C-alpha cells in the first residue's frame, strides 16, 4: 500500500509501519500505518465503520499495544514492540463520544478535575481561562444536565485541554449531536484548538466534519491508511480508487487515455477531454489505453444546448442545488450538482457536458 504524506520535515507525532493485532493469529486491525503530524496541526482519521481508525487512536493513547512498528511523540518513542509508555505517562487528553462529564460536579469542577495538583489560585485561573476559551464564561456554576449537547461538548474539550496535554485525541466527539449542529461545532472546535495551540488527532466517519476541522486527513479501509493529505488533495488528487470513491460524490466511467508529447486526451462517454500533463491527477504513470475516469458531480454541467443528453433517474434536494443521478443514452450513470431553480422531473432528458479541471483515472476495473 502506497502511503503519501504532505510534509518532509520532522513530525511532532510520527507513526512508522504501525500494526495492531487482537490476539494470537488474528488479522491486523491496523496494518502498517505510517503518518506524521506537525505540532499545532489537527489530523483526522476517516473511513467506514470497522476500518481501524478508533483502534489506531487507542493505540496512540496507549490503550492498545502495537504488534509492529513504532510511535514517536515529541522525539520520544512511546510505542514499539519493546517499548510501551503507559497511557497516564503520555500527557495526552481525550474527548469521548459521550463526553464522560461528571453529573454531580458543576462545569468549573469538571474542568478542574485533571488539574487538582495545581495550587488553588493557579487552578482557579486555569479554569477561568478554559471557560473563556470555549465561550462558557457564565456557565461555571451550571451542571452538565443544564447544558445543551454542544455546550457539554465544549466542557469536555475544556477539561481535556486544562492539563495542557502534548496531544489531544478526539473519538467521534460529535456523533451524539444533531446532524445540522455537527459541522458548525466542528468549525468552533477547530477555532478553539487553534487558539489553544493544541496538536490533535480526531476520528470521525463524517466527511463534512473531517473537512471542517482537519489540516490533514487520513482515509482508512480494512486497517490500512490509503492516503494522508489535505482535503483538497484527497478530493482532486486521490491516489487509490477507494479514496476517489469514498470522498465526495462521483462515479467511474470507462474512458480511453492517449498521449501525444505533452498533450493528453481522454475519450469519455461525454466526449473528448483535452488536458495538458500538469492538470492530470492519478493519471501520472498510467499507460495509454482503456482506463476508468472519475467523474464527480461538480464535473458535470447542466447545459440545455449541449449535444449530450441524459435522463434524470433520481434527484435529491440540497437547498441551493439538486444532486441529480443521470443516465446517458449508452447506459452510463453520472451525477451532477444543478442549481435548485432547475427543477426538472424524474424521467426528463436534459443536456449535460463535462468540465473536468482534474483528470483522475485508474486502471480499468
């Protein structure tokens, strides 16, 4: 499996060929994962259920031992086959799915729980600073049950940040919140983490959360890390077919790739795409001939004057736009984002054309 990172400099957190296995003879739950995270950055692990992202997070926390490879935090090996620094000695904070707030303690005492060793004056100031950081200055005397889900989430974040951890770990912290609240809170949490100068590793299955909060995102499947990159690269320059299919809305269509010097042409069901080499994404190194091209919904433009027509099979209203599922006369299915004032009926034929800025192709499946 090819692993691609986005940095060349030494990392604050480094994982090198890390594998985690449950029991003798079992398959690896995490298999040879390598990644690096800069100090002050937010990394996100994303993938379908059972892909190994939470197991990897638990291994970073020290809750699972590594079967192979090495983890280094701030220059110190914290996990390897022969080294296992216990969780309490790793100076990490953790925010769980259910927040794990103490119901019998008010907000201020929840935040102060992990800094009981500090002198009382310093502890009180740290709690005050944390309340200000998460925007709950007036809520110190309230109890968790008196707060909204989003406010409880912020208290859990403040409590985790209070001891000034080297690394903050967040395991699907928004999974219990309403869908509409998740992306907004992800932006808020990103602002809080950046204001605190925190380095964080975040696990989610939600792409919008990942894009909203992450500086760098890792896509996992079957325990393997397919790609570790920024959101733009994952979307426009996926290096594996799984990443291309998992991120965003799109389909694979049969195509023919031909090169002539520096010019590249790709014949698709929607016509000929002419591109120069620099605009190709996963096509670098791809031999000429039959390939599959990734056509995303934003690559397909609704144009009444276009010679290519497609029939609307399904449509999903998204507020400012529809997501149309379309079928060409030859049977190929494509997706298209269309402004919502173009409210066509299912079964209707409309004109479409391809406008592809990043050509992404893979070997024919």
